[in-house]
C-alpha cells in the first residue's frame, strides 16, 4: 500500500468547500516545506523493525478512524463512504488489506479501548515523519466533517491529535471556527436551554413546528410578508432541531 504522497491534497476542498480547500492547502504546504527545512516537529526515528512500524501505522490509523466515526455516538453512512474512499482511492489497498482494515475498524468501533494511547503509540513510531502524521490527521478531519457537523467529541479527538502529532494548529482553528456549532443560539430558537432533556427538546420542536408550519399558514388569511417571515422561522426551527439532534445523538 502507498502511504506517501498527498493523501488529501485538494480533495478536502472538493468534499467540504472553501474550509476544506484551505485545510488541504495549508497542511500540504506545511509538510511539503518541512522536507526543505529543519522543522522542530521532525525527530530522529526510534529503533524499530520496518514491518512493525508499518503494522502500527495500519492498525492505529483504522483504529483512530473508527473512534472518530463513532465519536458522536453512531457511525453514519457518509463516514463509512469516506473511509472506503480512502481505502480504494488514496491508500490503494488490495482486497485482502481492505478486508483486514474493515475488521480492525469494526472491532475498534465497538470496543472500549481509549483513543489517546493508540494516538501516542502512532506518534512515537512516526515522530520522524511529519508528512505521515499530517496525512493521518487529514483523514481523521475528513471523517469528522463528512456528515456536515463537527461534533464536540470529534473536536476533542482532533485537538488531541494536533497536540500529539505536533502539527500546526492554525488551519484547524479556522475550520473549527466555521464548523463547530454555537449551540446556545440553537437552543434559544427552540425556547430551550442546554440542560433540557431530549423529551423537552422534542416537545418544544413539535410545538413550534406546528405553530409555524406552512400548511397552517395556507389555511389562514395572512399577508405575503407574514408568510415569508413565518416560513423563514420554520426553516430556522427545523435546522436548529436537526443540528441539536446530531449533537445529542437523537435519532
């Protein structure tokens, strides 16, 4: 399998828009430039057999991808598609390797093993290879963003990786500013607070969506201006509830 070269490059941009394009370009520049300078994040490799080092890379990568995909409580179809794309298009895994990667992913997805020790083991094995650390981070970032929501637990895992991988955090800070939802305004739209129960949130949504539903307006003699304002409110209510359901793992 080929782990080197640019795993992501511009593909983050194609998948996630301007924020993704910026991330791919920034991380790519970071590790392209590192080969031409004495980058402090580049260290001497620890003594290790090449086969063992490659095994750590393979095992830890799919372990971390699984934990990232499950960070919000469940694995989405978008996350699975993204990981399969990496297997086939970027990592060039053959059928046997894809089968092994899938097994590792499913095991990690369902076990209680912690993320950070595996992250640290990978970092130690590749402390000399900034490019590979950046590439693995970009895969984890792509999985975190694949469902359109940067969940707080996904954010925590990504920040853990940045700390251990010793990568430049500036590109990710720009992404998290755009993608990490500010939850207080969403709760305010629904007339709730963050401490409310799931049932209270559902009840508030049902009440508001009924009050502002377009079908209800159609039966009333209201002006076009009122209809437009009410339809916008209904959209805000629906989007706020949808985002909070993802964050709270309400299905």
